[in-house]
């Protein structure tokens, strides 16, 4: 790592420490009654952590590119093992912890399947890497491939890119993904909400693409739920503290024998099951 990178990362880590220290000082000195001081400390910590997260992930991606090329020679889902290993530590400087339950459901399931999970922010990637099984990659919006080193690693990891603005293109991509799942025996991770749910108080309505994919390939759907980030992360309020995310891997939903007519009911069942788990894991009544 060259000197400029070391300087940038050192500065960001210093900002995180200063932001944390300012927040602690507010408590120690009784300054919590001063909303302006509290807000300034919280905002400083927010921007420090966000900047560190973006810069560090871009740097990790830069380091991962040659490793992926050496391991697989190009685009290959096996490269996600490298991504999973390199990202595992990022939660610590951000002050995040993950409590996982039901991981054995992913480990016990053989062959292809579709994982569906709720989507709150770019921090989801950290929770995803806590439980990501082997030979699993993501379905993501097409714009992600143009995001510099991160986009390059996503492409090398075999991610399926879809254009959500063009329904026919998205449908074609999902049909091709179903064929690839079966021929290469891979697993696909999909966010059925279709966009980030920044409010975090409930789930957004599900789009049916993930369930069309599972039914077309006749593979199980395994729901994964991340609890709400609302207690420690609020983008609108510029707040990014420390916290624990509860990750729940729920029982699989079989699709054997289902047809396109069953997709709507499958989507509704997944939504109801995941919503109940989300509200319970987030302690939302």
C-alpha cells in the first residue's frame, strides 16, 4: 500500500476516533442537553464512517481484482470466496456486530437455490458476507458494474446485472440466470424489494422477479432477514453509531411443481414470513 492510501485511511480512522470521543465527551460532561454539540459530533462520526467504508471497500476491491484473475482467470462465481474473505473484517472499525441464527439451513441445502433478503443500505453487503454460501453470487442493478473497482469485482464475481428500468431486459436476464443456475449449479442472492428501504421500519412490497426465477428453475427459495438498522444508522439524520444486526436464515420454501400461476402466492408467502421475522428481530411491535 502506497503512502497516499495510508495517509487517507489514517485520516479517516482518526475522524472516526474523534467523532466517537466527541460523543463520549458529550455524555461525560452532560452536554447531551446541547443539541447543537450532539448533532455536530454525530454528523462528524457519520461522515467519517461513511468515508472510511467507501474508500476501504474500493481499496479492497482493487486488491481483490488481481487475486480473482489469478484464481479463476476471469469472471467466475468462485471469486466470491475471495470477496467474502476480504470483507469479513470491515464490520469491526464501523462498530458493527452480527448475530446469525439459522446458518445451518444454508449449509445443509445442496445444489442451486435462490436467497431473498430485505435491503436497507450498502451495509447489507457486510451481513450478506456473514452467511454467503459457496457458489453464490448476487442479482444487482446494471449501474453497479460501472462503479470503479467495486463494479469490476462484482463482474469478476459472476454477478447477474439487470436493467430494472426495462422490464423485457430484466426478464431476459432472469431467464438466462435460471438457465445458468442449473447448468453451473450456483446460488443467487436477490433483494426482492428492488431498492433500498431507507426508512427501515417495515419491508417494502416485493417485486416478483426472484420468485419467477426460482419457479422457472424449480429450485427452493431461502429467505434471509436483516433486522432494522434504525437504532444505529439513519442516513437522513446523518447518524452512524455502533450496533448489532440480527441475521435470521428462515426455512426454505419449495417450488417443485409450481408454475407461473403460483408466483404471486409464493411472493406473498415469502413477504409475510419475512415481515414477521423482520419485525420480531427488530423489536418492532
